[in-house]
């Protein structure tokens, strides 16, 4: 089945669009993939929505700026789809779209997760772009898991498992996604994947660099490479109780903001030292999860925006004591992997196959999910 995934992650950098052919259990082939960046105005609106969402108690409420952000986000996804089909008109016959939306609040401890994005509007636009009858749209993929008592994240491990079956080395293997938040999937032969968020990844670094330099990221890890890690500050940050918890566990993008502001002492650091310390925090958070795994991995495969940061990859190798490859290096896609995953998950949802498992989100039993909008 030809499926497209649409992903907007916690780094708030743009819309990733990726096509795969899949039955929801294996991947027959990879199609094209593209990223359509957000403008500075888009990003500012979405950051404001993240702030406003902190007060939400109703996942369907869209007070104030959240309504504008949802409309803008949906519009940008329509724009991305239009550009993708203009570049690849042969794929207008796509059967299903998997729409992640944008997570603005994630508090599974109170059974609340909020992803903005108007699924019905996107489904109508997709029908116009492809011609009738249009693809089936699957969205709101985290809600069922959280409602059942799961963490709602990460959802990508079942896709990691499908990809890993094509590797000659069957594990134990650690797959790491470095978005705004970092999450891992531990794979070991035919055992169910073990997964969790490990801590902050790009979000804290990006926010710090934006405040210090006006640039939204530490490009190529250059600032961190020129800085010195404050190991005392890093020790204080790693004292957070989250790191002692066993998987599964998940985080909101802003979970560590106040913790870092109160304990890191970034205001007294040079920009380079602050970037180095926050980059080391991401690596150390991943290293901390190794003690919770049944077997030590033999290698790590990194994907997501952070996999383009050579300073972060070096620190990961040093702190984990593992060889580190990028997804591109093993024949996967560093940039498109999460978008591909939501295409895969959409097909699984159509087939009623589980998206999450007790070992990945803590849900009581393997569970499917997603809202489905069939062609009119």
C-alpha cells in the first residue's frame, strides 16, 4: 500500500513528508521524502502555542493563540503536500496519509496529550490535491494509548523493528531519535521492542542558541565543539528523578526547561560552554538509560535532526562507549525516518494492528489507535 507520513516534530523546524510502500508489517520500498521548513513567523506562533498549551486541561480546547496555530499548522501541511505532489505527480494515487500534527502538551500522568492539526480540513485538501476519491487520512495517533494508561510515546519503535529486520546484525541494537526530545528503541532479536524518551535533545540547545545568537540551532555542533562541558552543572542536571525511572516513560518538550534554568548556571557561561554542556546533557541522558535495559546494546543508530550534529554524535560515542552510526549510513533515512514511521503507523491503524506495546509506552496490552477519515 502506498502511504505518506506527515511529521512536525518537537524541534519545530518544518513539515517532513515521506512516502513508503508497506503492509504495516514490512516495508516493500522507500519513496521520495522532503522537508518543508517553517518560516520564522510560523515558528514564533508555534512556540507561543506551546506556552499557552501548558494551561490546557481539555485536549479538544483551542483557546487564544492555539486556534490560530492549529489553522496555520494545517495550512502548512496542505502547502507541503501540494509541493510534494507537484514534485512527484506520479504519487497522487497514494492510498493513505498518516498525519502526526504538532504536539503542544504531553502529560500522560493525567492522561492528557494534545496534538494540534485539523484532520478533517487536511483530508478535504488532500482530496482536492489528488483528485477524488482521495486518500484515507489517519491522525490523532497518540490519544488511544494515553487514554488507556500508556505514555503515548514513543510510537516509532514498531517501525524501527520493521527496519531492523533487514539488518545483518540482529542486535542488541539501540535506535536513537534526536528531535526536540530524545527517544530510544532497544531491539534484541524477536523480543518486543523496549522504548522510552530519554530526555532533552535539540529543544534545549535550540532555545539556548536562539536566545544567545538569534540562530535557531547550533549548526553542525560548532559552538559546542568550541566549548567546554561544565561537568559539575551536568551532574546537577542529571539528578532529576526522571533518569532513575525505568522505561517506559515520556516527556513534554518543555519538561526540563525550569530544571535547567534553576540548576545549570547557563547565564554565567560563555555561549560555547553552554552549548557544550547542553549537548553533553543529551548524550548523558541516553547513557543513563543503558542501566535499565536487559542487555547492553552493541551499537547505536541515530536519526533525526540531532544526527547531523557531529559534536553530539561524538559525545554519544564517548559517554555510551558504543559505535555510533547515522540512519543514512545503514541504508535508512536520517531525516525522513519519523515521517516514514507515521505512514507505516497509519497503515497499521487501518489494519487494526497494534501501534504501541507494554514495553514501549506502558499500555496494559498491545493497542491500535488513530482516528480514520475515509474518502468521501
